[in-house]
C-alpha cells in the first residue's frame, strides 16, 4: 500500500499530485510548506511516498531511490487510485508534479498516453537536468518528447541544471522554464542575494498557479 496524505480545501479550482525528491519524503518541511501555499491558492494536494521511503521508515535503514521503472509504476498507481476513488475530487482539473526526482518522474509520465488523458499539465520544482557534477549525462528526453504542457521552476544556480546551462538545451515548445534569482536546487538563495527561501517558495508556487490558471483557461 502506498502511503498518502490528502490536503483538500473548500471550493478548489484544481488539484495536484505532488511527489517528493530523492532524499526527503512527503513529510519534509519543504513538501509541507509548498502544499500549504497551494492550499492557500484553492488547490487540493495529494502527497505520497515512493516505496523506498516507506522501507526507510519501517527499517530505519537508508535505502537508495528505487529504479525509474518502479518509480513510474508507483506514480501511475497513485494517479489511477486518486481518480478511481475520487479522493481528490476528480474530475476537477488534475495536474501532477514534484520536487527534483519527483518532478522528473512526473515529466516522464507526461509521455504516457493513459496518464496524459487524465492530466492537464506537469510542474517540476528543481528539475534534475543531470546528476551532480555530471553535466554530460543529460535527462532531457521527457522534456523533448512531451505531449503535455510542462512548467519548471529552477534556481538559476542549481547544480543539477543552472540557467547558463539550460539556455543551450533543445526542449519542446510545450516545456517552459522560469528561474529564481540565486536559487539552488531547493530554490534557497544566499543571504547576500537579498532574497529568502520563503520568498522563493512563495514565488515558485505563484508561478505554478499562473501556469495552472493558463491551462484552465484553455478548457
């Protein structure tokens, strides 16, 4: 059974399924704060744990992330169960996304015909364009082959894909990227930048909400 948390609001205009990154589960403060900001914008949020995170909780051992096929199958199952059980008020417009690895998995699902029929867009917070210190090992395929709009919020000094690197990538016209000044992979800026992590998280959600509103206006 996949662990889930649902945070619904009154009179929601949309709903999202939000996946965690490789190193922190759905209970991490970042996940909670982003969820709260979405709720403030009248958006329901479902968070879940990938299987390896539940194994960590059960055993106390630090398991590495599952391989991508298992991560994809897990995310697909969560989407299917959410739609079938209507735990997030489906058919309210549905978007999927995630932090880092979770966003990458969501982007890969954008190319799945079954999932593409259920969702209206994908968002990523800190997309891992390549592994740390390995800029030659690019993960662009989901962003090139997508048939679903994808929106990425990226810190401009993200070590897994900085702005100066990304501008040279060839991506689908359906993939849009916005940058936050001096943000790292978790969007956190340095003190000297004049910004705070809280400001950047709020800005990230605001920009994602604009993306969601834009997709809703196409209905």
